[in-house]
């Protein structure tokens, strides 16, 4: 077993530079990013089989600076790999892509990039700015169809407890404020595509755990596992969620590991999830998404 792990780790290193050359025309990245990805994949290959990979990778990314709008760096949409600065969405996407690369025994930087493209874009394919899963409800739907994640919603026979609150999707923030998005503000055709994507989602009903229940322990919230993605539902008009992170159980209470604009880095919040959310009145509760 040890020899197999070392062999896989070596394969990660050997495959990387060829993969970089193959992918150079499609991806915005630095040499530092590719080395970081390879190192993480190599080290993960040496972990025990039952390692919680999402938490392992999220933990390895702690301390990386929080940087907003990390994908808005090109005039036209390209796949962006950036492990030097993360926002809440790119933290989640990076962890999911790394986890899938390891679970699928894919060892190279190109493999990571292909996983990232599948995760980030509708139907797993980059086709311009509008193809990005801009709203997290779009992200969940696309990745469920690709069998990458599964949203946890409780059981109908049990009244969906603790997912007792519902949100009816009414997405229109981006089409209402295109001037806030550099690749959208002067492109009316792209604005139409974004508006159509919003309309396809609108009217859908999703379930979430309300904030008032998030102070409960494992007996009541055992449906939430370490390493699950937590999407914070918002009351802000035109949006579905406002923040993302990973669930971590600490002394019997839920905490959030996230790329924090408050702490200016990736951090495990010292306060419980319920306390954290109580400081943000627009946050209503959480949707729970599990990496398959």
C-alpha cells in the first residue's frame, strides 16, 4: 500500500509539466499555482484511505489571503486557477476539484483543470462568461446532473427536518446590475444569456436549515457531515445565497471554514455557525451540499 501511494505521488510530479504545456492556451494561472496544485495532490495521495479529503484540502488552504473577484482578471472568459488568493466560491471549487482529482485517481495539473472546468461551468463546459455557474443554485443543479455533488434536503416522511424552511428562487441581481460585472456591462448579448439562465431557475423551491436551528448538536443536525458545503441563504433581493464554506463540527457544534472577508484569509471561524450568522441579519439559514 505504501509503495502504491508513493508511486501515485511520483506520478503527480511527473505528469504535471506536460499537463501545463497542454493546457497553457486555456488557463490563466501562474507557475506557483500549478506547483501548489501538484503538491496538494501529491500529499493527498499519501494520506490514509478514510481521510476526509474536503476537510483535508480546506485545512491545507487555511491562511491563504481572501481576495474578492478572483475570476474577473481577463477581458474574455478563461478558466482561472488561483491558489494565491481565494474568495468563498473559489475556495469551494478548488477543494471540490482537488477532491475529485484524487478520488478519480487523476494525478496531473491538467486533470485538476478539467475537474475545475466541469465544476465551474454549466453542463461542465466553458462557453463564455454566461456559462459560468454565477448563482450557487445554478452551481448545485449543474453539479448534481454531473453526479459531482448531491444536495441534502431531509426526508419527506419526516417533514424534511431540519430543512423546514423553503426559498422560492427569484434570481435577477446580475441582469439588474450588469454594470457591476466587467465582462457583462457592455455586452448586451451576454446580458441576455445571463437573464435567460436566471429565468430558467426562477420559481424553483429549495429547502434549508433555518438559522434558529443551527445551534443544535449532532443528535438534531447529524445530517450535516464534516466537509459538507454550506451555502448561506440570503434575504437580499435577486440573490439566492450570499456566502459559502465547509461544515466543521467542533465540540459538538457546527462551525464554518471559509474564505473570510472579515479575517482577510481562509479560516475556521472561532465562533459557532449560528453565532456567526446572528451577526449578519440578511442570512436566513444554510443549504447543505455533499461532494460525492
